[in-house]
C-alpha cells in the first residue's frame, strides 16, 4: 500500500509530460529558423539575435528586473521587521491588521489591479515605476511575513535570553542572533517575491504608466497582436532565469536546515 | 505618540522597538491596502460623470446595472467556468498529489522540482505554448492529422475548451501542492491496519485516505476556485472575444468604457462571492473537525 | 548588606492566576555554592530567572552586591546563566559562543583569544574552538555553555538543572567537575536541581522549595539529619512520617501513641505538652523490625509485613500498620528472614526520630 502501483506511476509520468509539453514546444521553436511555427526550418539562433537587438525588449527587461528587485527588497524589510516585532507588540487589532496585510494575495488579481488603479489616480501618484513597485510590494509582503513568522516560531526562545544574559541589548540580539537564524526564510521569501513579481501581468497592466513596460506586459501585448518567435527566445531565456532562481532557493533551503537539526536536538 | 517615541529611543526597551518595527507594515497596510479597498467600496456607490471621472452622488445604480441580463450572464458564465475548472483540477490534481506523496523521498524531491519550475515560470509563457499547440495547423492539429483521426484542422484556439485547458493548466499546481502537503502527513499505517482488518485497497482509500486528505483537497478547491474567477487574461489570450468573464468585464469597463463606479461595483460583488467561498470552506473544515473526520 | 553577595527580599511572582512565588527571601554569601532543591513546578526556575533579570517580580527586591537590581535588565547585571538546554548559538562556533560576551564589550582580539583558550582549558575542551554546536555531544555542549557563562567573570553564576539531560555516569563526573570549578574560580554558584542526591553532594547550603516557598534552608547535614518539615524529610532522603499524641514527657525524650501503638522521640529541648499532637519523621534506614512472635514485650507500632523489594542498592521492606499506614524499612543486603504475612513490631532509636512541622519553629 505504501508504494505506488504501476498505474499510478504511469499517471504521474503522463501528467508530467503534459505539463512540460507547452514549455518544451516553446523552447524548441525558439530555435526554429522558420517564422511560422508549424513548419520546421532548421536550427537557428536568429531569434535570439533579434531579441538582443530589440531595444524595447531590453528596456522592458530592465524594468522588470528593477521592479522585481525593489519590490522584494522593500517587502523583505517591511515584512521581516513586522514579523520580528509583532509578537512583542500589544496593540488591540494587531491581528486584524495582520490579516488585512495578507489580503493582496487572497483577492483575485483583477480586483487588486483595479483597486490600485483607481486609488493611485485618486491620490495623484504618477503611473509608472513608483506605482508598480507599490503594487508589487503589496503582494510580496505577505509571503515574506508568513515565512519569517513561521521560522521565528521554530527558534528556541532561550537563545535570545542567553544573549541578553551575556550582555546584549535588544538591538544586538536582533542582529547577532535573530537575523542570522531567520535569514534563510527571508531569502526564500525574497526569491519567491522576485519570481512572483517577474511573472505578474494582471496587476502590472493596470498600474503601469504609458512609457513603462515590463516583460510580461510586453509578452502579453505581443501575444494579442502578433507573435514573432522572438517571444519564444525570450520565454526560453526567462525559463532559464526561473530555473536558476529555483536552484538558488533550494540551495539556501539546504543551508538553513542543518541549523534546524541542532535546534531539534537541543531541546 | 511623539512622547512615546522619544521615551522609546531613550530606553530601547523591547516593546518600543517592537512598535517601531511593526510600524512600516501598519503604515503600508493602512495606506495601500485598506485605503484602496475602502475607496473601491465608496466608488461603487458613486455616479459616473458624463465623460470622465465621477460625480459625488450616492447611488445604487451600479449595483442595479449588474442585475441586467447581459452582465448577470457574465457572472454566471464566470461561475460556470470556475466550477468546471475546479472540478477538472480536482479530478486531475488530487490523484497526482496523492500518488506524489507515496513516492520515496528521493523522487519526492525531484517531483517537487518538476512541479515548481513550471509553477514559477511565467504563466504567459506556458500559455503561449498552448497557443502554438492549439492554433489552426498547429502541433495538435498536425498530430491528429498524422494519426488520421481528422483531416481538417480543428479550430481549437479561441474557444471555450481552449480556455478551460489554459485555466486548468495554470492552476493545477495549487491543487497538487495542497493535496500533497496533506497526503504527505498521512499515517500509512492506518491504511495498512484497514487492509489488515479486511478492507480492499479501494475501500481503504475511501474510508481512510480520502477522509484524512480532505483538508488538503478543500484547500486546493479554494485555492483554485478563487483565482479562476479572476484570471481574465487566460480567457483573453486563449478565448479571443468568444469568452467573456467578469475579469474581462471589469477590465473593459475600467479601461475602455471608463465607467469606474461600475467596475468598482463588479469588483465588490466579485469580492463578496470569493469571501463567501472562503467562509464556506472554513465552516466545512470546522464541521469536519467536530465530526472527527479530520 | 556587606557580606551577602546576593539577596532576595520577600519576592512574589504570579503568572496569570497562579501564584508561583510566595514571599521568598534568601541571603547568599560570596563564594557559596547554594542549591535550590524542589519538585517540578515549585518555582525554582522562576526564582533563578528573577535573579538573572529575565523576569521581574511582582513584589519584593533583588540585591546584587548591595545594589538594588530588581528592575535592571539582564544585560546590565553581573550575573550569568547556564541554561537547561544550553542555548548555544547554533550559527556560531564554540569560540564564537564563548567569546560573545567579550565581543560585546569590544575587547581586543588578542585578549579575547587568550580568555577563550583559558576557558576551554578549564572545561577541558582544548582544541574545540572551531567546532559548531551541532557537532558536539551533550556533555561537550554542556561544558561550552559553562565556559561561555564564566568567561564574563560574573559575580554570581546561575545554573538551571545543567546536568538533567546527561546520563548517570556523565552526571556524576560533571558534578565533581562543577564543584572543582567553583572552588577554583571562587564564584558564587546558585544551582537548581530536583535531584536530592546531586544537591547533597555539591552544595554548601540547600534551600528546599515547595509551592513557591522555602521550607528549609540549611547545610546538607542540617537538611538531612534535622529536617524541619515532613516534606523536607521525605524529599531529601526517604522518611516515614508518623503522627501521634504525646502521652509522656521525659527529660530527654517523649513518648507518643497512635492507633498503631507507641513510639519514642528525642525531645531536643523543645517545649512539649502532654496531649499535644505531633509529627515525627524516621528515616527508613533507621527503622527496626522485630518479629512479634519472638518478643511479646517489645513496645512499638504493630504491623504486618506486606512485601520485600530490592531497589537502589537497598533492600526495602514494606509494612502495613493497623490503621493502614505503610512503613518502609530499608537496609543493605539482599534479603531478610522476614516474609510477607509476618507480624512485626516497628521500633527505632529515639534520637533518630525527629520532630517536624512544629508551628512557629522556622
């Protein structure tokens, strides 16, 4: 009963193939020298070349990276500080605020986009990178907050007490003890935020300015208007980046776990 | 408030520092989450001005407009699509998550990676792949024609089935992960005990495994249903103009018709519906706990 | 205030509705090894945490070297703690852990390195500088925790059941080492344990605690041979608690009786009146059992042997008295001639019977 039957494994395999099929097709056709995807014209890198020469793509890529980085960093700061401080704060309604701050990932994206659009218009913020960063930060904060909060719960309380006993002030306890131990959670949260931000199309469409394009927006508009295999090349590259981010996050996860082993034993 | 801040910094006691630490989150949430949502609510009750913007007049008109058949139909269509999507995802995703939990540790890790990488990849990219497959004379057509199943290209793209495939495809990992995390914690010795007592594999599954992984299944349902009400760009890309969902409607009203109050009203209704779903989910999972099924 | 390095003055502490510490007072001399002994939940850890500054008392004061530190933060007291689970920082090396307090004081690197080496020598972990806590055994982590605490040269060292997680052999070894260390460094140790053997072995003085109060504070000998209450008598070593009414008062002894028979106790110059109700404690090893059959005139408590068992290196004989009370007699050896069912007379030497729970006599 514990191991899968052959049928089960076949099912898993089949589903995996189906899951990867579109991705593989995109990658394969990025090397197709023919413009029309249904005809194979031979292996070629020309779409990549075209891609690299496309200035607007470059700008969009740059914007996406800046956006993703700013949002994850900002979310990391706000989220981490809040997660660390929340258990020690005694304000009525802190649970409510905590809940509301996670709303951006719980309500449908279309609503979030719409809501930001009208609000930013109301308060007169210029549409562009600023509004994009604010919007993205709002849905990145919950990930980091929850991950750090979970990690904090698992940390031995007596460590902070020992540090204070040895002479550390509250601030020092945070930097010397707490921060190093929650770092894996912060980093995974940042990576997740980074990926979410890079991927976001719905919210970005609503809150971006006329002159600011992000990669997903660019891909989206091209998908609607007219596709060139340049998109395939772009997609393949983005896939590579995602893979890289994933490997990074797994590596960080491993580094964090040996400390957890110690805490389990120490009890 | 200022005095408190001052004392705070002087003594650097933990409560004060903690207060400062949560301040950014509080501020951000108030200004950029509560603010916008509150404004949306207010907006839905305002009247649309002639050409652009709003007039400060309280009205229920926006909500009444929603009851118009054409808009109501959109809601119903979206609802139907969401239900169908969730249903398909459940059938496809539950076995996947369940079988995945039964793999040995090495394969579990690999599977996680296999699922996560597409998950983190831009959904647009993955959808694009389906466009290539589905378009007239695309991969799928040629595949079928080679096998002599059909001899004319099926117009699969820009159709309801295509949108369905897209939705299922994008949201599937949520269900898989939800079921997996629940199934992973399953105590297999319970199943073995059931077998030992005379249950067939299937019976053991129905009475033990299914009941115990129900929480995961339910989370998965919630995690897929809610987004599927709002993912308008999938319908946009794969459905062309044939499939119009609430999401598309909101976007259209906002960007093209500039009828902000109406778009706000639509969003409010959408939010109420999704909140209802979450509430029902919570009630169901609590009831299950009381009955000792969980 | 001059001779006492640590003083607790009428400390009270509650957590929610539960009163954990109920008017605790203690004076500790410089260089003393004092142990707080008591069952789980009696409040000894809370007391320690209040001394360390990790908790603040609701009422009462804490004085360190004559200064009122009741509300001072833990990082401002010259007191260090060895935690029960060691609380070693998992992300720092052994060296990093031990040198932490020194680095906070911004001492120069050479001095720090030297101090750390000396500390490692003291706890016999030379060469372990670069190891990570996760690579150490329980006993080794224990010693790093101690090194980390003493390197600060605190005036008082607090140890919270430090040997609890170690196996018996190691525990005995560490007990000797800790005692040696304390004598060598001359630091005042405030030690917590629930193991009375440990307390008796290591301490200069023991404070026996129950339900947030000190029942008795005294040297190991005082606490063992002259327990003041029935709780102390039973907790430290094992004792039989016998109740009775005084029937005769003599110069040095008194005679009492209860439903089971007659007993004698030493008077120890205490004022006792005939008819007074008393409680007497007799240690199990001081109980004598004589077969009733062989000695019809012996005077004592009447009972029937219930069972014999061998535990902790001693033979224990359980006797049921007429009113249902159980008396335990222990001695060395594997067996005795008595068997279950035998009628016996329970007696003891008068000076081995101690009057306890005397009102007003604290």
